[in-house]
C-alpha cells in the first residue's frame, strides 16, 4: 500500500482521502529521492572542494559528518 502525504504533511493511505484535498502533494518515495539527490550533491560538492584544495582533510570529514546529521 502506498502512503501519500497530504497538504497538512500527514500520511494518508491511498484511497482514504484526508481532510485536505484529493490531490497528494508528494509520496514518500518522491521525498526520499529528493533527500538523496540533495545529500548526493552536497557530498560531491565537498569532494570537489577537497580536490581543489579548498578543504583540508579534517574539514572534509567534518563537512561529511554534518551532511546527514
């Protein structure tokens, strides 16, 4: 069963409309994909900065540890 997020950011099972509207804003899969793309981009940006010697190793590790925290 797919879970849908309604306009109040509540989970609503498919076929069971919430109090808001019949059109879902996003599914959990879409939200997860957006989060992954954002994290992926931040990791690559940190790595690129490290390769261009804008970051020291300790700063790279610190940046990476804060990305998904």
